[in-house]
C-alpha cells in the first residue's frame, strides 16, 4: 500500500461533490441506476434529491443485489462493553471524560462472565467495546481478554482506541479478527468542534487506522460516520470513498460499513443535524448498489420496525439484545450507558422476526474453521 488514504482523501473536495449530488438530474439518476456512471459520480447521483423521488427503484435494485451476493442470511453479533473509562472529550458521547458517571472497567474474569451470558443466548460473534483509555484498556489487557474468550467464540472483534500497527498484530495473534473504527465525521472543521481533548482530536491518526490494521493482517475492517454530526450527504460521500479505497488497496481484508445514527446519551449534545429515516434508507441503498460486496452493519441504535424495514435493502450483519454499559448483561445500569438502545428485543425475538421475514439468522461463521484457523 504505497498510496495512503489521507493523500487520496485530501485530494477530494467533498463539499464540491455534495453540490454535484444536490444538483443531479433525473437523467443522472437513471444513468446511475443503469450502471452508466461509476465511483463518486454514481454515488452522488444516488444520494441526490432527484434519487429520493426514485426510492422504490433504488430499494428494488439494492434488494436484488443483496440477495444475489449474500442470499437471505444475516449474521447476528453482540457488543460487549469492557470499560467506560475514557481520556477523550467528545461532546456527543456518554463516555466523555468530562461527564460525571460511574467509571467501570471489567476484570478479565468479569468479561468472561458477561460473555457466558451471550454464549448462552446463542451468540458466537462478539464485538468488544470500550472507551478510549490506553493505560487502563491497554493492548495487553485486551489481548488477555481475547485469549480467554477465543476458544468459545467463532469471531471476536474490537471497537476500542486506535492502536499502532504492532498493537494490532499483537491483538490478531491473541485472536482478534475484526476491527470497527468510526471516523465519526469526515468534515475536518466539524470534527475539531466535537473532539475537544484527548488523542481522538487527531483527525489524521484516526483516518489512517484502517490501513494500520490492514497491514497487520486484520481479517475484517468496519468503518462509518456517525450520522447526525454533519451533513449526511457529505459524510456519506466520504464514507463511500473510504470504503471503495479500502476495497482496492486493502483487498486482503473484508470491508464493512456501519450506518449508526446519533442517539441520546447522558450529558451529551443532541444530534446537531437531523437525519431522517428516508435519508438513512437512501444511503443504505446507494452503498449496496455502488459497492455490491460491501458488508453493511446495523446496530440497535435504530428501533425494531425501522431495522426490519432496512433489512432487505443491504444489511448483512446486525446486533441484537445489546447493552451499552460495562457489565450490562449481568447487571444492567442505564446510568452508565454510552447511548440509549432503541431496539430492546431479545436476541431470540430478533432471530424469530428474521425468520418471519424470510431470512436466516446466522449465529456462527464457520469460515475460520474452513481456513484452518485455531
């Protein structure tokens, strides 16, 4: 990977592309739907107001591509929060260091106990989540936790403070196979207004995180922007560009995109920009049409009815029964949540609903076994 994403990113004027999107015509949308345009041209057209008038056509094509590429299966996973300690000041997050909340970091034994609850519910895919505190939630701590859990779980991912390339190598050796890291917003100016302290203030360090993980050998890499922090079209265009670049330059890793929408969090700001349901639908459809092999992840930030409606349009992975505080599966404590969960169905209820909608809930990915992994 000689070219860096930062150099590619800095060469693009996303405000200009947002204007192109807003000015796209019905003919531009028709050409995009028929595959007559490519890259940012096509994606900008599919995010346009003109494309919103053709939303049923976008949805029909997105559904066709999804079934063609992924069938009718949806992988279920659970986030397991190991710590809410954080050294960053982020105005939208319930874990921000300025907030007066009870700080908790689970011991490896407590993490095992939480994981057992999820194991008993059927989960075999875990996402370990924490606030960003490199000293308390260190690479060594995470490696020990993963080594304890790996024999019982098919896949263990992390959504923690960005690591060095060597740090990711150590975690991969311990058993981590996937990384999730949100840029939050790709607008540098707005990014600075939301991130007031801590290492997360460094926009470029975070932007390069997926590349470091890819060089280390990470099997799956998930990115995304937090919808509601900035103009959704501008961040959508940048997210698409990032995912497309990663698919080309980090092709050994499977690339995924999450579409989280900013939800209420204790002591945090409300969403500065309101993103409507229909706009999330349009974004998901455009991602699926323009990046047919992309994994698209949906969390319990959205309510049950909306998640059910989005499912056929491109979703390949979704969480269920989520708690967003450390120790939340054994001892729920809403005062320590990172954000408020909207879909509070149990994992069994989510799986049953998937079945009713004609989909199969996949609890375990056998790919690691097929590839001869331990």
